[in-house]
C-alpha cells in the first residue's frame, strides 16, 4: 500500500510544470509491479489508492478555486470519482498480467480506463491522462503517430515492462519480451523525432495574443465580467497604439481569450469592431453569447474589420457543474455557477475552423484541449494553425495553467501545428509544431505577444487516423479481459 501511494505521488511529481517526464513510466512500473498477478478485487483497491495519490495533488487547483467557499469536498470528491477509474484499470491490469505478453494488455487496459473517464460521468474528465505528463522527453514524438492514446500506451507499456523485468530478474532467458516492452516505445520516440515537421509549408502568419489580465479573486470573478472585458479591450487598444506608432509590426490576426465578449443574437460590439477596423485585420475572440432561442453558448467569433461578427465556434465539451449543471438542487451545495447561470449552456457539435482572412484557424476553448476530437476535427478540415482562447483566472497561481499548456504542447506535436494559447491571466504562449514554447507570459500580468508562426497543411498520421489508435487499444483491452476469463474456465473443463 505504501509503495502504491508513493508511486501515485511520484506520477504527480513528474507532471507539469515539472519537466520530469521519465518519472511517469517509473511510477507506473511500481503500480504495475504491485497489481501483477493479483486478484481483480485487490487490483481495484490498489488502483484506487494509486489514482487518489496521483489525482488529489494534481487537481489541487480545484481547492484554490472552490476551497474558500466550499471547503475541500469538491476537490476530494472529484479526485475520488476519477480515482475509481484507475481502480478499474488496476482490476483489469491484474487480470491481464496473467496472460502472455502481460505488459501489452496492462497498457491497453490503462488506455481504456482513460477513454472511459473521458466519457463518463457528465461528459467525462480527461485531466491527468498519462500522455499529459509527456509534454517533453523522448515519448512526445509518438503523439504524431498515434495521438495521446499512443503516448499513454507507451508510458504504461514501459512501466509494465520494467515491472516484468524485476519479476524475472533471476531468469535471464526470459528477459527478451519485457525488455522489448521497455525499449520499443523509447526507440519509437527517437525514430519519430526527425519526422516531426516544423517547416512552414503553407506560409507563415504574424499573430498577436492579448493577455489583458484579470483580478485574482477566485470565485469573485463570477461578478467581474466588466473588468475582464475592460482589461482586454485596453490590451487590444494598446496593440493598436503600438502598431500605429511602429513599435510592433502589424499582425495578420489577433487572438483574444475566452469570455472577453458578451453578445446577444445580433452579436454587435462597437469596441471590437473599432479595434479590428483600426488594425485592419480580423480578430479571433472568445465570449458568452445568447442566441435567438434564449440559450447561452460559450463561443469563439471571427471579427472582421469591415463586417464585424462572422463565423463562430461553439465549445463542444462543457465543464460539468459550471457551464452545464446536472442535478441542480444538489449541485448548489458545491457550485456557485447554479445561481450565476440559471440555464445550461448549449454545446457545439461541429469542429472549429474559422476563415480568418486567408488563413484557416482551428479553434478550441479552454477545457476542449483535454479531449482528442476537437483539434483533430479542425485539422482534418484544413486548419493550418490552432488557437486556444482560455480563462484560467479562476485558479489563482496554481499549476492548472501549466497543466493545460502541456496539453497544448502535445496537441501541437499530434497535429503538426503551431498552437496559440491566449489566456486572460496567463499562461499565454506560442507553441511551435514540435511542442517547444517560443514565447510565454507570466501569470496575472497584462502582456501582448507578437510572433511569426508557421502555417502547415501536411497531416500527421495521428490526424489521419483520428480515434483509430484509441479504439484499437480498447479492443486489445476487451480481448485480454475476455481471454483472461475464458482461459481458466477452459483449463478447468479440460
């Protein structure tokens, strides 16, 4: 039990903002070694411990967000619910470990548990996937081959292989298979490294990111919409002044964060129109809008200098108990958003590809980046650069913004695209197609970024394959579980 808890905490210690990617496979190796050969019931218990030890500190930003008003219960509750899925993974890994090629089945089961918790409950919560610990290091290039699923699989396969090597340490003739499980993912990452494209094969774009800052008041931000908007209008106006004075070059387009605007069905905004007109370039701006049906939507709008509001993207993955609120009468005990938003937001169902001048910009909003489908769909439909407007001011000086930036770095490699992260209060960043961060802001500062980024039209294998690697892992996991059930029954009948 102590080893399991230590392994869970070690997995957290290797997560962003720390660049200790190699800790994740080592931590998973300890967990895999503990559950190896045990009953499924024991595997579940150890998995629950492992998950809670990992997720409780990883999600500490929930306490920064809600703790002052609601105590530790939302934080502990979310960590506990998500740890259940690692409990299920532990149970499946225990069964799969008894089969030949155990590390492979264990890795497939782990990926399947991540898929499951990305779907349920209430739309899922993918935070804390193994892939998101690998924003640096030798395994990151694998994202271009099989997306986040392959990266998670690689981390778990190495861990399972290491555990098997320890178990067979006195049986050198049986080292080949577990040693391959350790070395193949690492060699795969090394081999893939030269194939990570960074060339501007569709041209370049000069972009501006506006971080206008926000008050660090936690839940008090619910009532600071006017301040948030004013700060970002001021930041955009400063960009106008700098361009007109020749202090910075004119951008091709400007990205403003999530929740800057607030629009009715007509979607008019004199300030945004004036800024776009003065710059002579389009804006990509996030805001809350109410359509003619009276329902609110979290959206990103392309703002043209001549015609104003144009195409938009509506956020596909809404945050449960904030943007969409199940069980409202109970949710009121743990969420202030029940009273702030009397109606649930409406999710979008289309990938976000906005025509911004002559450039196709793929967009997602904040929480969207944790899901595989948003940027995959946008890139498949021709986006040559990706943008992520977000509002992280709720979470104070926590690790949340850096965890989200790590996801953006993985998505950059996965799709071979530069990613533009525009945050209200930081961390805003320019991420290159190889996952490197070329510019980055500090938290709770007002700062504009200007950068030249490559536009790319080449699709990676991960983009082309889409969800296929994920479902391949699920099929492997289900097959291993069925075989582990059938095998002893067949032996008994024989």
